[in-house]
C-alpha cells in the first residue's frame, strides 16, 4: 500500500487518496482479520479504550503491529465521558412514557428498566427539574421531573433499548469535567511505550487541554488528534486546531450535545479550518453504520461518505462497523470503493485555487512559514509542468502535511528516513511513503529521493517530478528548496 499499485508498464495506477481509519475490536482483533483489513484498505487502526483495560489495548496494538506493520495505530483515550452502570446481558428496553430513577452508581450496581446507575458522583446531584438527559448515541432521551434524596425521577421522552454501559449526556454546567483525566495520562504513558503513531484525545474543550496532553507525553509525543465533540470545542475551534496535530469530527457526541441540523455545517467548518492549518481531518461516526449487520450500506450512508470526500476530509473512520460488525473486511472494501469513486469528481484545481493561505505560527521568516511558502510554490510548479508526482523530503512529516492540503491530482510521495514518520503519515490525505537513507546535504537528500521514487515506479524516463527539501544540517530545518527534476 505504501508505494501504491504498479501498472504493467511500470507506471503508477490511480490510487485512493482519502485514508480509511478502522476500529479494531472483538470482531476484528485476530491477526488474520487485521491483515485482511489492511489488504482491503485500512490505513490506520483505531484502538478505543472506553471499554476494557489498557492491557487489552496494548495486546491489540501489538497484534496490529505484527499483522500489519505498515498500518498506523491510533489509540483513542476515553476522556471524562460519564457512563451508566452496566445493563444486564441483552440490554433493557425503556418504553416512552415510563418513569425511571437516575442515581449515583455504587460498586457492583446494575442498571435496570426502573433505575439507572450513573458512574459519576456529582452528576445526579447537579441535575434539576426540566433537564434533558441523553443516553448512548442520543436515541434515548429523559426529562428530569423531581428529586428524591440523592436520586432523581425522569420521564422517558424518547424510548429505546440500552445495553452495555452507554454514555450519559447532561446539560452543560451540571458537572465539572477535566480533560485529560488522570486515567487518560496513565494510559498515555503506557501507549507511548508501545510506539503508537497517534493518540485521539476525547472531549477536548480548549487548546489548554491539548497542551496538557502534549506536556504529559514529553519528547516522544505521537501525533495528537483533538476530537471535536462539544459545544466548547466548536467555540474554540481555531485555537484547538492550532494546538493539535490532527482533528476528528466526532459526530456522535456532537449530535447529542448540539442541534442535529447543525452537525453537517459544523463538519464542513472543522474540515475547512483543519485544512487551513495543514492538519489531517478525520470524519467519524455512523458512516456505514447499517453494515454492522447488513451486507450493503444505505444510499444515505454512501452519499454521506462521498460528501465528506468532496468536502476535502483527509480520512473517514469506521467504528462499530469494524469493531463488532459481521464482516469488517467487506466494510473496508465498500468504504474504499465509495471514496475512490467520489475522488473521481473532486476538483483538485478549483480546490487549490481557492485555498486560503496556510495558517502558521511565528514571524514572516519562521521555519513554518518558509515551509508553507515552498510547498505552495511546489504545488504551482507541479501543476504548470504536469509533474508525474510531488516528492516531499521530510523527517517530521510537516512538509508532506503542508503540501497535502492542496489535494494535488498527481501522486504525493513522502520520502523520510524515519519509519515512525512514515507510519504517522498514514493519516494524511494522498500521502504515500518511501523510506530513504540519512543524508548530509540537500543535494544528497534530493538524489536519494529521486532514486527511491523511480525505483518504486512513480516516475519514468522523460517525466518531470517536483522535489521539496531542506538542509539536514540546519539547527531549525525548514523546507526551503524546490527542484524540478527531469528523469533520464
């Protein structure tokens, strides 16, 4: 997958540019299924920690690395999500119009159709008459009627079946929640030790939340993905995106906490801001939900995925579809077909022509600004010369992510000496990676990259390629060199 698919004449076939993130769970954790998912098109494996122990997550991380070494791995920290006490096996139906109790959960509590335990000591105490409380994905909605001691009585407004330990969503301000939690930070330390490539941070409310995770991660910090799923995060979107390495449109919790009709417009804004800052953007939740049990998706789901691609999302994510679904491999194959077809109608020229300048920190000659300016020039040169590919020589991945925001129509190859950077770039739109040796000069970097690109079949004699590079000996390396190379 990393080098694309070769045609019989030695050139490159068209390949999918939008990345696929797939959740690994009980239905997909065997080495055989993981390998088949990678072959089907899984670029990044998501490992959720909301259920189960960190030891179980580590076992999945190791299984993924062994079965699919080229796939990126992204654990998902649960954050301060409030959940119910567990429902009995098979779940419980809550009919509309019934009255139930919400009470603080105690160790060993089980939720029933008469009383639901809430696993946060302060939430129930903060509820007031008239408050609406959503359970799970928001399908079950309760309205608080009155208090009875340390519990409240609530009317089931929208009924449904609940199983497992669904999340509990209450009005803002009823309880103070901190991101990251102490448990998140303990999990993070273990996961960093496993060499994961990215970490998703749940329930981010401000840039300070991301800064706290970055400080805790230290020098060996993987890519940090800010999940945008709260009204506070939407209000602080620019600052959060600037402080994160990537962002996720977490539509499930967004749809519970905000008006459903607003979610598609928020999704588009998150994608726009993420692209402006050259951050990969993942669009997530219920993309092919019906395929948890059905062999084909609904027409609405297909349109949803295609529209996310046309909006410019970097990646699309599968959750329950691959974690607990009947056929995880088939779901990924279906997602790959939908995204590949949508990309055929993506207007690369119109997209890049109207793209806002990249938002970068620092003054007019900062390292980031030099890289942004050079990659912009590289896109223009590649279009004018009809280049066979764009080559981003990068140690950290920044150059590849910067040129990726232009969504160029030709292959985009990242050449890097770092295997970790190569895996982290599995999240970036259109980027395929090649590993090259260490170099002592810009000339040597370009030479190594051209050799690798030709060897992988991305360019043939007579082709022109655009190479973006910088000096490997600068104390603060910037991508400040663009070269047009004709292949002989």
